[in-house]
């Protein structure tokens, strides 16, 4: 009696949190706005190259426009511009209003910028240092999350799931440790794992990029990270006047990253693009301070034990080891809750050494009959199908007769086909034995195992 309601097989992201909830309590750990070049934590030469590449790609710019692109205050960039002018790499093109100067590259500057682009085509917001990133992740750690029974009930409101299972998930989220969710395919493991995002209260700062050994690693990903608010004129005004948080960081709800059967060992390393000459962060780095769901564990191209062994050190020490293509290795924080979902038993996937590092192992089995009826009622309401308890009796009897488990996915799948056939016929969907038998024959490919 430990199960959930109907699920869809496709991975769906939760809607972003309301801005008010996501901004909650972030001011206490907002990264401070840098006021000097030293405050940026970046080498002077790197910033000079970044400014040169942006001027080459975008054309003449005012200092305030450069600041908006690089996400650093104009006062911080002024020494860089002055250096480029002294080196005859940059000059004043004109004055747009008699006050704001417009800067452009000289012929010598364009040649140098071309060389810089061949070294790396990154020309976005200034990165943050590895040290600054590590400190910021620690300040907004996921281990400080507190989940209460009321939080769990709100997050799973309207979902058919046993109270004992909810209590396990609540305690597991408070632990900050990995969660291993196992049970038969179609039991609802992924559905529930995705709903855990509702428990990730508050917001965190995600850097656009990190600089390591003069190499850029792009971290912010619009698929995994959803800004609480867009950068607007007010943000730029605050930047220009030296107010607010460091604009190189984006305020987002705690991230949720989901990886399925496509996951390989190589994807857990830095992804170096030989064309652009900079890196993309691996999924676990993008998920820092949030949730990383590994779905369908055991269905990947790589052996499951190899994949699990990759996590032993990060789960144990809360740090991950990454390497640049040049050979330099470095550590990054591993501050996330990993949720493994699989229909393979834990003993088949990993040895005892690894299983000890998993905080919670939660089994999902079949629904009991009252739960299954409740799910059918929900699905009928969602699909606009007239509910008929006798037809549900007939459906459950077929499961019993063929000794098939009452899995959480089957009401939505079977009744969805009833709705589809009714639409095809141009009739109102109804739970008739004829349509249920038709859907059953479509859905189940042959008799159950043992028949």
C-alpha cells in the first residue's frame, strides 16, 4: 500500500515558483556587487580580451552598454577601457550626447580580438571565479532545507499516495542525501520524483559562467534554470549606480535537472566544444543547490554499476572532481539531492558500499483496490468521461483474472484510449465494456507473464 496516482510517461517540468516565493530570504546570501577589478576575482587580461571580443562582435559601444553585456559596473570596466586605449587597441569613435563616449576597436584591436576569438569564442557575461562559486553554493546549500508534514501534504495534494510513503519522502528531503526509488515500471516513480520540486522552497543564485585556469565553463542553462525575473531597466540602473547584487549571477528557483536513458558517463564530465573553445557544465553541476533526477536507471547505454560508481565519491564527500581538456583537475561542490528511479532491485544495480551511501531506499509497488478506484475517478474527471462504478469493477476484475498488478499508470493509459475512440466515433466518452475491452487489447501486448 505504498503508491501514487496516474502518471504520464513524458518528463514534465513543474511550473516555475511564484516570484514572491522564489525571492524569499535570498538577500542574506546575495553575492555582493564588485566595486573594483580585484573584487571580480578575474585576471585583468581576461577582462581585456572579453571586452575586445564583444566590441568586435557587436560594434561600437558606450561604456554603459558594455557593462550591461558583461554584467559588471561601468566603474569596474573603466580601467580596462583605459588600458585598451593606451595600447592603441581601442579608441573613442564619437560622443552620442556630448556626455556618453562611444568606444570602438582600432585596426590593431580588431586583429587582436580575432586572435582572442580563435582562443575562445565566449563573449557573454563575465564569469565568476571558482572560489566565488564554491563559497556561494555553500551559502545557499540544499542541506539547509526543512520539509514538514504540512509541506509534503501541500506538495502532493490531490495525488493518491499512502501517508507512510509521504512521510518517507519528507524525511528523505530533510536529510539532503540521495534517494533511491525502486519498483515496477508504471508504478509512478518518476511522477512522484518530479513532484518533489514543489518542496524546493526559496531561490538561489546561478552564475552565467565560471572561470577555471582561464577556461570558461558555462553554467546557466535556460532549460534547467528559470530566472525569477528578467533583467530589466531597473536592474541596469542599479548596476550603473553600483547598487544591488552581482549581476553575473541569476536569481532562480532551486534547479531541477532530469536525465533519463540518454545519460552516459561522458555526460557527467565537462563538455568541451572544440568549435567555440569553451565548456558546458555537466548536469550535476547545473543541479547544484537543487534536485537531480536520474530516471530509468539501468536503461542507459552504460552499465548501471559503472554509472553508480561514478557517484560514490561525490555522495560521500559532497565534492565532485572535474578535468579540463588540458589535463588540469579541480573540485566543485556537490550540493544536491540525487533521486535515482529504477524498476531494477537495488541489489542488482550496486554493491553494499554504494548502497550504504544512499540515505533512503523507497519502494513503489502496485496500488491497492481503493487507491486504484480513486485514481480512476480522478482520470474520468480529467478526461470528461462519465464515471461508472460497475465498469471500474469490470476493469479491476480483468486485472485480477489475468493476475496483473494495479499499476498507477494504467487508468490514464486505458481510459485515455477510451476517450480517443469516442472522439473518433464522434460520441461522448463512456466506460462501456466494449470500449474497455478494445482499450485493453490495444494496451497489453499479449497475455501476462506466466500465462
